[in-house]
C-alpha cells in the first residue's frame, strides 16, 4: 500500500512542513544512491503526504550536488503520484516582485553537469516534454495562492542555471531578452525525472529578489533577502496546504502513462542489472 500520494519538495527556506499529523520519518534506499534527507511522512488536509528537504536539513547540499534521481525514485517508491516542488528564485521581470509566487509552465535548461534521466546503461528512452509540468497540479497550485492570500501568477518560464554562482549581468539580460520570468538552480531536473517516472509535477517559484539586471539590485542587503525568505516560507506552507486539499483524487492527465512508448531498446537486449534497476519505473512496459 502506498505510504503517500502527494510529495512536497521544500527548497531554500522551507525545510519542514507545518500542519502535519501522524508524522514519522523514513530513510529510503534507491538504486541511484541516497536522497537528500530522510522523508517526513504524515497527513496534511486528510491526504497522505511525503515531505523532502531538497538541500537536506541545515541546507547542506549544493544544487549541482543534488541526487535528483534518488529523490524522485524515492518518491515513486513511496507511492507518490503528484509532486509539488517549492523553490526560491530570482525575478527576471519587474512584474514579479519579491514575495510573489510564480507557477511556471516552461523551462530553459542552462545546466551542464547534471544527470537528468533514468535511462541509460543499456536502455534508451525518450519522453515528451513539450509541456514540462502537469497542468492539473500547476493550476491547483496557482489557485491555492489565491486561497492562501498570496500573490501567485500562473504561467511563465523558469531558467534553470548551473550555479552555485548567480548570473552575470550579461547573462541576466540575455535571459530577459528571451522573455524568461524567473531563474533558479534546481527544478528542471526534477521535472524531467518526474515525467519519466510518470509522476505529475509542478513548481511553486518563490521570488526572493530581482536578479542582478535590476538597477536597485546592489542596494539589497542580505538581511532583506533573509526576511523575504522567511516570509516566503510561511506563505509557501499556506499555499501547499491549500493545494494539497484541492488537488483532485483521480489523475486524468497524460503524466499517468508518459513513458508508455518511451523505450526504444529491443527488450531482450536490456541488461538484466539495468532492467532490475528501473523495474519500479518502467517494468510494466518491459514485459
């Protein structure tokens, strides 16, 4: 029996999930290594939820060091069918102000050193990713912002950069010229892997500051950014709670069978070790 139906991934500033009941922790082992931390399992708004601190409690793991595969695989092993990911971002548009939330529906990949697929090691597969988030979860999250009294905007493009350094002004202005809305360091790999794992996924991007393109950027102090992080974390907890309560019980989106026709490798040529490694993910399609 599934231990959770909804997964919450907490980003910078959101290291725990207020309002949980019947809470216990569980460490999950995966064929892809260790997840970021122990999972906190419990109930929220009557739904079974699994919470994971993306960077580990105490914020110990760099974006480039995150084991995205282990995090998503562990969610799948717990029975999670939907993931709501919360992430701190910089704004690339004047209209997205600090403490605003954006629920992006597109991504641009500017990462260079990350593994973002479960395929490989003798099995080739390709999933569709034109629409990289689940529209049901994304719209539920955007509506939850209104319920929670938070300024939330549905739609927009999230630039996922490598980091850990922030952008140069030239890069920031380039992304603005592309029409991108926010910039962060973590969510694209999660979205790709969730799609392969047939898990519905959406991001709540919490704006902490304007990226370095903004003329007032240099006047922003660390104390101001920390204060915004705290306010965003409080608001995120309210939004997540409202979204968990509102997300439909049944899944009718294409995420459910996203990997159905993904595998191109002749089935009898897939190495047994690889077949076993991805059994949880693609076993029903491998015969």
